C-alpha cells in the first residue's frame, strides 16, 4: 500500500505547510488572523465605524489577534507542534466563535456591515478549528 492511500500517513516533507497538515492549518490560521489583527490596528477608526464595534474595542481586538497570530505562527513553525498546543489553539478558536456570536447579540451594537462581518469571521475561525482537528486526526504522529 502506498503512503498516499493511507489517510493517517504523516505529511511528506514537501507538503508540510499544506492546509490539511497540522503545521499548514496552524500557519494559515496565523496568517489570516495576523492580517485581520493588523487591519484592525491600522484602520480601527474607519473599520470600527463601519462595523459599529467602536474604535477602541476594535484596536484592542487588533492587539489581541496580532499577538495570538504570532503565538500560533511560532507553534506552526515547529517541526512537530505539540498536541497540547494544537488542542489549545483549537479551544481558543472555538471559544472565539462562540464569544463573537454572543458579543454581537449581548453587548455590541453592530451596523448592518457588522452583522454580516461578525458571523463571517466567526465561521472562518470555526473552519480553522475544523482544519486543525482534521489534521490532528489524519497524522499518525499525533495518534
């Protein structure tokens, strides 16, 4: 049986950063989260107004997301990220999804654009968590 036929085969060295590998899923998460965080930092005023989230809140979220992206990126850069670290990222991502949706209804007063953006970004974060869970399950090194 070839290595390609077994879905629980570790990724080949050339495909280590493919999105269906643990490292790839972490790296993609870090890149998208980092870009989002930097956009929130650089454009907190206009984006805060557009989304109805508030400039200060969006700036603080930008700081949080940028720091989180660096941590996820460092984890993803490891040759074999520790399972506990990957599980922590998955847990934080799932918490972000829930808190985003709760915040939208409970204490934020988003505009129409905000009502569209918040669930969209929550869905993207949920997709990262799903990719990370799937990658952990597929890779025998995490068996």
